[in-house]
C-alpha cells in the first residue's frame, strides 16, 4: 500500500490558519497596571488603569470596568466603581484610562480594586479570571488602634493610661479597651484585668483613657501591660489586626524577698542581725535565711555555712527582723571573713525577682581563733 503525501501548499495553509487563530486571540486589550488614590475623606477615588494591546493586530473596541471586591473575584455583591469605553488600539501599544468614582458606604474591610476588559458584544463570554487585574487593597471603614499604653504600680493596684486613635475612613462608635498582662519570659497572658470605655471617634481623631485595676493573683514573674481596643468586636473595622499594643515597662508581680539589713558581731559565737523584707506585690510563704562566712565576699562553694533562721510569711511591704546566735564551725582558721546571707535559699517561694536574694554585710569580721 502506497502512503499519499500532503502537498506542501496544504501544510502552509494549515499553519497559517493556526497562526491567525492565535493572533485573533488578542483582539481585546488587557489591563496591565492599576492605581487607585482615595480622596482624604475616602468618599471618592481617582483611578488610573493602563490598557495594552499585546496582539499583532488592532484591538477591538472594548469596555473597561472597575470594581471593589473583598475576595478578589468579581461577583454580584461587589461594588462597581465605573466603566470607560476603550477605543481600538494599534498593535503593541497601550493607553491610560482615568476614572473618578464615588466610593459607596460598604461593609468595613479591605477591598481589592479590580479592573477587567469586556467585549462590546454583549453575547461574548466574560473574561477569564487570569485576565482580571488586582490593584492594591483599600481599607474602608473605621480602624481603631491603641497608639500607646503605660502604667504605674500603686500598692496593690495598677494605674493605666493610654491613647486610642481611629486611623480609618469612617467614624467609629463607642468601644471598650481591655487591659491585660503578659509575662515577659514565658509569654503567658493573664485574663483581662480591667476594661475602660471610650466614646466614638471621627476619622483621624484620637482620645485618651485611664483606669485603675487590681493586680491579679498571677504566677510570680515580670509582666508587660497590654491594651486591646474593640475586643468584643462591637465596632466593625476595616482592619482588626492592629488593635493591641504592649507597653515597654515591666511590672514585677508576686513576692520579692530580699535582705534589707545584715550585720554580725562576736568572737566565740556570732550574733547575726538581719531584716528580711518582701518588696513584692503579693504575700510570701515561710522560708529561711542561710548565713555563710566567705573569704572573698562572693557566695560560692568555698564558703563556710554558719546556719540559718526561719522567716515567717510576709505580707507585701512587710519585714521580719531577728538576732540569731550562731556558733563558729570547728576547724575555722584565723583571718578576715565576710558575712553573707541568702534568703529563701531552698527556693521554696516563687518570686518576681530571684536575683536579689543574697546580701553582704558591710563590715568584715576579723576572727582570731585558738
């Protein structure tokens, strides 16, 4: 059986037909750049769209349409900002289309500016999704933000001050600012420790707030103050991710045991006088003070243990003073010694600051032993 060859002229016609089909696929121009500039009051916007003809023939007349969309897809729920006729464009050219559009009073949120080209032929199919151009989103609606927060401990309370601003495009109704604490080391947050109401705010306006809250019975540690506006989402906002601020200052919560005074006297036995203090915000449990004789004035493994005394539970701000008679250890050699005391030496009490438990008596002891 003999195979018949297709004449070369038929191959040329076939290739030409395919190429013309591809070229005709670019009959409509495409949006290639979009910029939307809202007015200061965000009631309108100036929109500029670049439309380009990428095909090798003149483009067909078309309609440019511009939308605002929450999800980036054009649907019946989206706001149509306007449209503009696009005249035929020469091959490989582009043009800029300018629109001025009113922005409707939409549900607060971040809206994408979309541009698409439709055929003037109403029977033509809509453009595919990949030919819809996304512009930068516009934040529409109120946008509450805590700009600053600070506080000061006053006894068992924390006095808080701060500022909230509305950085959005629409007025915000009254809202609440929730106050909390976050532990610096672990990041653990306390439940809300207080709340303060603020009034409505116009776009660009701000207001101050202040409140006094009781310090919570939280685990001992060093905490930072947090403030979150609109925690209950009472106000619909364009951006709910910027509502929280954290203060720079640290607040130690819990007991903080320290030795406020330390001295000693004696020869055959030493009488140690001390004042144990709780400088923290909460009461402490019972603990002990251990005493040491040191050659170098630094608590280390070479120190000689003298003994200890018990310290009763201490309320915040309270002290316990005592004189404790301690015999000198056997084998101690003659020389100059420094007296050291360490409160809560067994680590029985969780404290807000564990670095200030050691004290050095100001006067050394010159011991002459037989």
